[in-house]
């Protein structure tokens, strides 16, 4: 392995460790937002969905996502030569490149986290067994194909063909505004609709442990350096600007949310602060290497506002997205992907030119086509999966189970032992 490959591999190993921190970060964030009687179940949903997705990724998900596109159509990868990722053992690493097995693991984490994000919609009312089945079916039928569209690029030598959004449409989605965040947000919306509202919605109770949620959000921020920075594939200009824009957008997102929250609710809350950070992070994810730091400020600040505005839709429209996966992932993901059409800076590593930098409306149109395509596909296929589960094994726990809480009824555990306190 040449020195450039060694340096790039070291960066990707670091990024992989960082992005893995997002798994406990997401579990803590969602767990802290859950009601006390469901904290462990919510964390189990994150870890369980990740585990199912990881196993399927090794078996065939890697091939479906990053394999040679079947028939050159750009719709789905061919898993036949990549079953079990066996072909990656001992695979030759081109000069300056990173070992394929490391890229496979990095992308595995993306897949597992995307499934985990969906779990924010189902707090306190979905069967754990049904969730595990859903996770496997959704990863196979939705995430792997969409990730192929967005993340699989044609090989420079023409040996393999990638996905249609990346290579034919040429939409910009650096680290998953469509494939990860909007994809998961749409699925969360569909599951919320099929599950129905929690008992006593919207007065369902308060988060069980806000400090834990804030710590989880902080871990997500740290992991996002790996999420966006690692999407560069090595140490290069894209990695540097992606890491810088990630932090800038996160801070701006916090301020955007709190400014509006203070105006509307007359208070700036700690939950609002961490929610604004996440909204800013989601917004910058697709644009991390295509905008300037000033553009990252704009996207982060406005994404925080977008997330706050979307929060009220669940009561107005009547869907119960329990932990706000739709508001914090779907809407900022759409916004950040569209914002590239306006704010793409030709001086950035992506080299695209947005409308505000003298570009035409073509880039915005391209971004819009990518958004609509992923939205429609994900909504329809997720609805089919949810419907089939509902009429077969069932989606929702019994009313009594929901009242008691899923921790004790499904997992025979409680998050907090309060007996000594009562004594």
C-alpha cells in the first residue's frame, strides 16, 4: 500500500470510529426523549434495527448498494459476486485508494443508522418483533436501492456502473440528504400513519430524561464529523470543508431554532437547542462539500427554523411522530438538498454553481427530481411493507401493554429502580 493510501486509510478508520459513535448517540437521544416506561425499548429499537441491517448488509446489502448496477440501469446493484463480502478479502487497493472492506464497513454504519432514525416515530406502541421484521424488509427494499441510486458512482475505468441519481441525473447529495435523512423521515411518517396515535395524544407525557437526550445529541454531533468528513473517501479538500461546514451549520441550527422558539413559546429550551443542532446537521449533510462556510451558516440557521416549524405539523395534520424524526430529518433533509441549487459555490470542492452564484435553474431542478423520486418510492414501498405487517403479524402492541409500558412488558426490565427511593 502506497503512502497516500495509508494516509487516506488512517482517515477513514478514524471517520468510521467517529460515525460509530452515532449509534449510542442516537440511542441515548431517542431514549432520553422517550417516556420513562419506554426508554429501554426505544434504545433497543435503535440497536436492534442496526443489527438486522448490518447482517443483511454483509449477506447481500453491500452488493445491492455498491455493486455493479444490474443491466446498467442504475436501479440496483448486483449482489451475486459480493455475497458475504467474501470478494473484498485480499482485494487489491489501487494507488491512493482505501481498502474496499473499510468503505463497506463505513457504508454499513450509514445503513444501520438510517433504519434507527425511523424508530423515533414508533415510541411506545410498536411490537419489537414487528420492528425487527420491518427493519430487514425496509433495508432490503428501500434503503439498499435508494443508496445505490445516490452513493454508487461509475468506476473511472468503466468496469462498474453506479446509480442513476449520482451518474445520470448528477444530483448533489454528499452524505445522504435524500438517501439517509429524507429517506428515514418519509418512512417514519408512513409508520406513524399506520400505527396510529399514542394513547392520550397529544398529551402523552414528558421526556423521561432530557440530560441523557442532550448527551446523545452531543455524541451525534461528534459522530457527524465522521459522517460528513468520511464521505470524502480520504484526506482531501472535501474532507476539510465538510468538517468545517458541519460544525458551522450545527451551531447556526441551534441559534435558528432558539430564536424562533423564544419568539413563539417565550422560552429557549435545552431540548430546542439540541434539536436545532440536529436540524442544522441534517440540513448541511447533502451540501457539506458544495457550499462555503457562509452558505453553511445560512443552511444551518434556516434548517433549525424549518425543523421547528415542521414540529407543529404532527398535531395539525394528525400523525403521531413520537420523537420528531419527520420534523428533524425529513424536512431539513429536503431543505438542505434544495438549498444546494441556490447556494452551491463554484469555489467549493464540488465545483457546482448555484443560482446565487450566477448559475441557472438547472441544478435546482436536478435536486428537485432527486427529492421527488426518493420521496415517492420510499413512501409507496414503506406503506406496502407496513400494510403487509399490519395484516399478518400486526404492528401495534395491545392497549394494556401500551399503558403499562414496553420496557417491563416486552423486555422484562425497567430503566430506573425506584424501590429504594420509595422506601
